[in-house]
C-alpha cells in the first residue's frame, strides 16, 4: 500500500475511534417522576427525594437522569404523562401528588417498577395487595395524612375549646380524597360534639369564594383537608385565614411555615427521602414485589406562635409542650 493511501486509511480509523468509544459507554438509567402538581410546590420534597437517591449512590446529573412530568393540578393529564414515561423506557417511575398519579402509572405499565407516595392505606385503595409483600411492580411509602383527621380535629378543638362549628375545606376534583376526608371528619365531629360544614374548592377563585362564605357564616375554626392542590395553595390559604381571623389546622408543616396557625402530619420530606432510597435500591436490582410498603413513623406538630398572637389566641401550655416546633 502506498504511503498516502495508508495515511488516509489510518486517518479514517482514528476519526472513528471516539464514535466507537462513545457507542460502548453504557447509558445512565433514567428515572421517571410523575406528579399531579407543579414543581414550585415541591422544592423541599424534591430535595428529600434526591437525598434518598444520593443515600444509595445515585446522583442526578452524574450517574442517573430524571425525567419530570407535571400535571399542573389537571388530573386528567396524568394517564398521558404516564404513557410518555413508559414510551421513554424509564428504568423506574416515582409518583407523588395523590393516588391518581400512582393509578395512572399502574395502568400504563405492568413491568416498569413504580414507587409511590400515598397519604392513606394503599391496600384499601387497591394499589397493592399487601403491605408486607406488595406483589406486582408497585411499592412505596404510606405517610398516613388522610388517616390523621380525627387527631387533627382534636388538636384544633384543644387550641380553640369554644369551637362548635368547623368548616372543612376539600378539593372536589380529587374525589376519593374528598370522600375519605369528609367521612372521617363527620365521624370525628359527632363524637366531639362539633358541627361540620363542607366547603369545596378546586381553583384559586373557588378558594377566594370559600372565604367569602366564611365571612358571611363565621365558622369558629377551619380544617383544611390534605390534598395536593390545597397544599400548593398554602400561601393563599394561610393569608386568607389570617386576614379573616379564622383559626385553622392543616396537614403539613409547609402551611405553618407559610403563616398557617397549626399543622399536624407526617414528616413529608422524610417520606420523599425514603421514596428516593427505594428508587435507588430498585436501580441496583431490588424487586418492588419484595419490598414492603414503608409506614411513616415521624409525625410533626408545628405551631405558628406569631399567627396565634395575630389571631388573639393563647396557645395552651399542653400544646406547646407537645409541639415539635413553635415558630416565633
């Protein structure tokens, strides 16, 4: 072979080396994250989720990628978004923002592992057949918030002992959660001698309209149901409750951080960290069918003392002593 021809062949081979090397590099696994809300409502929870991944050695942008899908509180978009993640051939799907996201993912795939967060018993809801051995391709974290209604009403009554009429704000777009919340609230109210008034809101305008009703009918206190949309509107809710002078209790500490009077519920950030750990373990080969549904064990009572003073309330020492945090 002539020297010029040889150099031409060699040059072509060298030019192809990087392509060949790149082709041999394994692609990093992709996690699908499906949520019924928008990302601005989940800053702390996503931080917990990423920390859980990191605890297993998975770091977003380094050795794993995450494809996010947000339904923006439009539940009818969830099936299509879940189908997108399946077509993307993600390695595992993490769902949050209520059971609708988990059911959408479950309907979209029977093979891709799914790790959900749930606010109530996932066996009763039909997500899994057993907490100890879920079976199938789903497992997750139960943080119980929809099962704490009675306790939350008791705390509200302790803070406002003269209360007899309590408004319960729920999101009718989240029908199953609304049904559970109202059923448990009415049952607890009967045993406590309280009257319950259900008020529904699924948009910002409807929240404003609900507080117009409160101004007219003057309930003694407000119970805000656990719901992804209502959680995303926590600043609006805390502001309106304070402006109208209505003592209120909420399901998560984010409300108290936003100026809400009092919250009682699971440590949601820790629940998302546990979800991240489970996703990381599945990436390493664990099977969701063999991974028991975890039960949250950390519950927080948070009292915003500054809001209590604005409302003219004296927080009983018994409540202050039990509070995990008092915001001054």
